[in-house]
């Protein structure tokens, strides 16, 4: 019998459980693949080669079987699997070629916490994730297991996603691992953010008479210049210990009010660049110089201090209350330079007053142009 008819081209199928198909691309993350082969009745042998391991079933003619396991070469990349048949008359079929991408490299990516912020006052933060080829993510680090169960386990890729930081102020690290559709796990991306829920702590708000530093009673005279000093916690360190308050992470304001006196200083910024009356002392912290000329007497000039750190935590202190009174004035009247007796009905008065502008003379005196009415005080 003359037989010159070759077998039909082989039909090759790869076990679907070992591959992923993306468009026309076939991908796998394993080296060992199970093949299912179909052939006509006359096929006796087959020959398989390509980017596969040379073993007893490859790179030589072997009896036809409808199922065969092959092993791809180890390097990632596109792999070629070639198969042809032969019948009893040694007629060979055309070669059937399958290409498959071998991929054992996990996806990589990066993350951003709170848009790249360095600090946060909230224990829940937004994690923005950017990764290529990832279909799943694994969130871990200084975060809590949530009711949504989206941490410390593989979950579908999503961005952004909210996570809850562990309790306690300090630097928090959030980590994310990535896994692709083949099960390959890539490297972890991580980012840090500092949780700060503690407001600045004021250790002292003090006052003193600028002209008399020993006078720190809180009770002053109208006309005095009063120095108000704010100190913060931290090695007994005040705000003047840094070059700029921004470096200490603190900014703030001062306001002095009195309902009795109808006074309101308005908000005064506590920064070194503010104009007078703000003074930045070398050892006195941030000090406000309060000029009290032409003020009214009152026992309740209330001092309100507001400090805010770089993340917005705020402290309000209203512990300092100042009082202003009129300066004490010495006044005296002497008759005839202190004589106890006189023979004359007309006497001379020696009058002293530190601030009077008018005077009223009355008593056992005659009613004339200088008595029993207000007249100008002689200068």
C-alpha cells in the first residue's frame, strides 16, 4: 500500500487550571504543564520540542499518547512548545506550535499615606496604592484588624483604602504586598506617617513688670509695661530655644480682654517675625509686651493663650488674670510751713499733689475767688 498522506496537524490543549488567558496571551507561573493531545486514527508517534526540558518524552520520537506532562525551561519569558505527528508510513504532519508566557515575577508598586502627609491627628488614614499587574493586596504593619476584615489577609486590589493605625502616638508604618493573577507575590511597599494626637503642653504662663522684674504679682499699675511669658513642656525648654517656632512645630496667639474695662486686645500672633509688641527673649520664651497707658482700672484682664502644633492639635490656656489699678499718689497740705499757731487771719498753704490738675478749698475759710469752688491746681 502506498501512503503519502501526512497526518493532520496536532491539536494541543494546555490544562486550564495551570494557565491564565489575557487577550490572546496565555500565561503561567508554573513550569510543569499537562497537555491534552488529539490525533487521527493513523497517528503512531509524536515528537515534541521547544523551550522545554529534555527528558524521556521530549526531543525524540515516542509512541503517541493523548496526555503528556512537560516542563518549561526555568527563565521567565515567552516559551515555545512544538509538536508533530508521524504515521506508520513515516509521513510527518505539519508542526503545531503553542506559545505561552512563563512568569514567576511578582508585581511591584508603591503606596502613599494621606496624600504624602508627614503627620496625622487621626487614627484612620487613606492608603493610595499604585501597582502594575496586581489583582490582590495584603495590608499589614502598624494597623489594626478591622471589622471590614481588609487587613492581614489577601483582598482584591483596591485604591484608595482606609486603614486604622494602632493606638499611641508615634511613627506608624503601613505595608502592602502585591499578588498577580498567577499567584506570584511581589515585594512589599511601605510608607510611614507620624500619629500625633497630643497638643502642645504649656508649663507656665507668667507676668512681670518690665521696669521691675521682681514684680510678678499679677497686680500692676496703669502705665506699666507688662511682660507675659509662655513656656512649653520639654526639658524645661521654652519657645526661644529654637531658631524658628515652625521648627518646634508650634504657633499661636495671645488675647487680653476685660468686660469691666471694655477692653479687647484682639488676637496677637506669637511668632518671631511678628511686629512689636512681640518680643523673642533669649531665656524667656515667647514674650508679649503689654503697654497699659491710658487703660482703665479692672481686676479681670483675662489672658488667653492659644498654641497649635504643625498638625493642628491646639492648647488653650486661660490661667493668667491680671489687674490694673491707678498709681498711688502722695498729696499733702501744710499751713504756714507747719506752724501750729498764727496771729494772722491770712495764712499761706503749701500744697503738693503728684497728678492733680484742679483743687477745691473749703472749711473754716472765707468764701472768696479761691475757695468753695474748683480752681486750677498751681503748677
